[in-house]
C-alpha cells in the first residue's frame, strides 16, 4: 500500500513540476512576443524596435535599483493599461484586452526575476 502511495506522490510531483515548467515556457513566449521587441530579449531595454529616434528608452527590467521603485500593482497596471496609466510613455501599449490575468501575473513574475528584486 505504501508503495502505491509513494508512486502516486512521485507521479504527482513530476506532473506538477512539468506544469510549472510549461507555464514558465509559456510566459517566456508571451514576453518574447509582446515585450521583447522594445524591452529586449534580456529585458535590458534594447529591443529590435528601438532606434536612436525612439522618443524614450524602454524600461530596463534588469536595473534592480530602478525596478525596486515600482510596485507589483504599478507593473500590472502598465502591462494592462499602458504607460500613461502611471504617467509614463504612451509608446507602451495597453495589453489588458489581449492578455489574460494569468499571463499578466506570469509577466510580472518574469520581470521580477529579470531584476532579481521585489517591488516597494
């Protein structure tokens, strides 16, 4: 009996681990599709769409000091409602009608991982 319980526990653990790995891969795909063009694949603000004529520099998510000034709610708001929602650039589009709440939360976690920081 304990062998069956142990096998079931291991199988459940592997399934949950695979689920979180898939979720992480999905979040990276969302970031790469919606964010990386401006914020860069590494989140450093050096995306392929950014030129010297760009009106403003996209946020550098790897700048820990700067990112610690932003609350999680600020970041969620910018993702959902665009830059003007926190008096920032209108070049940052609103993605709230496009992304699910889970995708927004995944992006928030991904961005926090890039800066290795927590918000204020």
